[in-house]
C-alpha cells in the first residue's frame, strides 16, 4: 500500500509543479503581447491551467479508463467554483472585487454548464455529443477573444519572450510525464482500496489539479488584479466541462457510472449558481461567502464518499 500511495503522491506533485511552472510562464508571455488582464486570464492562462486535468483526461481515455478522466474534470470544476475561490479570499485577507463587465459576460455561465451534464445524464457520451461540446467550447472562447480584442492594452516591450516560451514548454513536458504516472498509480491505488477510479479522480486528482489556478489567482489578487484571477478560474471550469469532456468522447465513445454526472455534475451546476449569486451581492466575494463556499465543497465530498459506499454495498 505504501509504494502505490507514494508513487501517486509523487506523480501528483510532478503534475502540479509542471502546471504551476507553465501557468506562470504563460502569464508573463501573454502579458507582453498586450492583451487585457481578464482576457489573459480567461484565454491564455486558463488554457494552460487545464493542461494537468487535460493530460490526465486524454491519457485516461487512451488507456481505456475514460471515467477516471471524467471524474477528474468534474471534481476539479466543483473545487474551482467553490474551494478555490474561497481560499483566494481567505489567503489574500480581503474580498475579491467583481467588475460589472464580468457579471454581464457570464450571465449564461450556469446554463452553459448544464449542457455537458444533460448529454451525459444517461451514463454515455457519443462522438456526436463530443463534437457538440467541443464546438460550444470553441464558440465560447472565440466570443471571449473577440471581446478581449476591444480591451487590448499596449504590449510591454519584452526581451524575455523566448525565455518565457522555453519555460512554458518545460512545464508542459513535466505535465506529460506527471499525467502518465498519475493515471497508472491512481488505477493501482483504487484497486487496492476497492473503490471506483473515478472517485480517486474527483476527490484527489481533481483537487490536486486545481492548485495551479489557486496559486496563480492568489498571486493575481495580491497584485490587485482580481479580473485576472476570476478569468483564469472561470475559463478553466468551462474548458474542462466542454472542450475536454468533448475530446474524451471524440477519442472514443464511452460508458461510465451515471452517478459521476448525477452527483459531480449536479454540484458543478449548483456551485456556479451559488458563486454567481455571491458575485452579484455587492459585486464582491467576502469572507462570509468564502466560508459558505467551503461548506458547499465539503458537502460535495461527503455525498461522493457516501454514494461510493452505497454503490460498493450493492455490488455483487
């Protein structure tokens, strides 16, 4: 038991380190191109932030355990929408400001997250459904990019662009290695513990893959760049729920325990609704609201653990 557990922790550390490395380099590189802070967060940094769960999801599909990747994506989304936002507020010691422009741009956000849950409600994703999710994700980012073009600032002259790009590639290489080791060790660990691999993905790997955006968001808020932090987290969640779920289905249509979508997907949608309500209240996230979001995430963990125990109990 010790060896698989140690291997799992080591692979997860490598995965998170690579993502953090890549996220920091991407932010520095994209900022030098003159994009607005919110656009940088939503498009550039968020794209890099999805790489850890993205590599895990794609590799799990190629290895024949797509439910592990799906669990990781949905679990990380629930954590991003609740725990990560809460920790940003608590670690920075102040409320996170939400500009009206962000609220306007994300009014339909919870409704968009309903789509992947609805398509997967029957415990199956087809290639056609994968195509739909990928297209929706691409349209969302295209719209965000078009909006961001109207908010571009002047590029910061940078002689270090090549350096930042090289560091970005190094971080991606760490992600590739970490994702492979994470899947192999997680499957072995799940077998020893006699639990569904998707639960490992949702509660452990999913939580671990949120660390890069947490670190980046805390750094951004401490620099008074709240838009950058919010854009990163919201962009990561939407990419996970549409683009990455769609890519897994495109690699190969797959069946999975429907409870993954019923529970984690339901909590993801509810979390986005609660977060939206909190953001609209005085246009900021306060410490009291952060505490409520942590409570929401703990409820998700409790329900997942209970559901898994019930499922084990009825297995032949």
